[in-house]
């Protein structure tokens, strides 16, 4: 019996049913305005992800509120939301302290936020390179990628899709 429990625990920590976490998610990323790092494989073992490229001075910045509401609604059902701050569209604050204040103070964000990095083209971080390969690169801030527990993009939503969109929620619920 102990051997079975050990095997089940190993399966859980490597992802669903023995499938290893995909390489593109298995890297240490610095958290926003912190020296701490996070590994997406470790925080999402066997869980679905909603990955979003964000900016603090954009017409869509108020989507942080809706993303936090999604986080509150679905985190106990197995959804991890990860925001990637980016200045690819020249709408990010000048420093990480200001970005952090906008996220954490102004919008009460508690989901994981990653330090600024590229999300498009040659400067894209490995996660967004793979998301683009599986679907499409973000065309603006606040693109949303629903990713299943095996690391596959289920659906990509553009900036204009709000976090309270019935279609987004239906897609999330389909993989929980």
C-alpha cells in the first residue's frame, strides 16, 4: 500500500497520469518586484493555467480586477492564473515597484505575477514562444491563454475578451 501511495504522489507531482510537465513551463521565473522565483511546473502540477500578458498603463489594465475574480472563483477547482508583465506594446510602468503597486495595491492581485519580460518576437520568453507556436502571439496586452494540465493551449482569447466572458469561463470550466 505504501508503494502505491508513493507512486500516486510521484504521478501528481509530475503532472497528470505520469505525463511530465512540458519543458517550456519548467523554468524558474522571477516574481514581479521580488528576488523570489517560481517554477510553473511546481505551482501547477496537474492543474490548468490561465496565462495572460499584462501591462499597467493600458486601456485593458482594469482587467486585473476580473482576472482576480476568476482567480477567486476557480483556484480551488484547480486553475492557476499567471500574469506576465510586459512592455512589448510600450504600456508598462517605468519600474517594477510601480507595476507591483498597480497590480497588488490598486487591483488586489493575489495570483502569480512574473517580472517584466518579452512576449512577442525574438525577445519573447520561452513560455510565450511556445504559446505562440501552439496558437498565436499576443497582438496586444491582456491576451489570455487557457492551458490544460498537460501544457497544451486549449484556446487563445484576445485583449477584448474580458475575464467575465461566458466563453472564457466555459473554456476554463471544460478543463477543470
